[in-house]
C-alpha cells in the first residue's frame, strides 16, 4: 500500500485532505496526516536553507517523509488576504530547493482560497449527503460566501449530524466531493491542486497499479 504524508493548515484540513486526494486519484493509500503547527519544532533542525515559515517547514516535512520511507507528500495552505498565492509560491520554491539537494520525492502542493472549506462547499451534493440534509436543501454558492468555513458550520448546526464534531463530519463530505460538480474550482484553488496531485502522485499510483 502506498504511504502518503499529508499536512494541512489545521486539524480539519488534515482530516479532509486524505479523502479529497483519494477522490482525485480514485485510488486508496495509507495516510499519515497532521497540521502545520505540529511541524513547528522539527523545522529548527533543518540547516543550510535560506527559507523560513511554511517553506522551511516543507523542507523539514520532505526530509522527514524521505527518512520514514513515505512514498509521497501532500501539503496545502490557506490563502491569507492580501498576500494570496504567496504561501503557495514559497512552498514551490522550497520544493525545488529540496530537490536540488536530495532525491526527488513526489509532493503535491495546494492553496485553498480562502480556506479548505471552500473546496467542500463548492460541491453541494457532497455537502447535502455528508450532512444528511434533504436533496433540495439550500447550500450557499461558494462564490457568494466571503467565509465558506462559517457557511459550512451553519449548515452543520442545522443538520441531523449536529451532535457530531466537524472532525467526524467533514471527512464524510470530502469523501463525496466530485470535482466535476465543483463549478468554481478555478477560483478556490481546487483545480490547481487537482493538477498538482495528478502530476506529482499520478505516476506513483500508475507504477503501483
């Protein structure tokens, strides 16, 4: 079984990313997921790179994954206004820096605009099914939601799954996401992430298949 090291901005991202990646690849794998804050101490061990922040953490993540014999890495960040795309640019620079010094490890990078919940909310069918809402329940258009996280939390509170935590419910929504139903994936960064997953991890699964 292919093993992937997966990191997102928070616990909810770490919980949903494995399901999103499985949906993109249409393949299964073993996931070891965590959030960026958990890498805070480890990055201090990396020397010799003119990097900081998430970029330095990514180099540590790749180093750690290589040593632990993971087959690939998935790493996403949320977009922070007004520096949208800056985090992703830094991650890509870090990936190239790592590959100039070590054997390349497949690494799919993404940036959710404005955050991971936008990728979920953009598929209303997945939201309704994951939250066990009625087939005609209104799911806000992600383009009209300045804060998709709040919109999804509101739907969750009104759903039959309200007693459950987001960490239990969000992955069930993510597992149902179909990119062909995500009409705003270019705007949310999901389309670019899909391209990264296909390019970086697709060959890995093709070889294993």
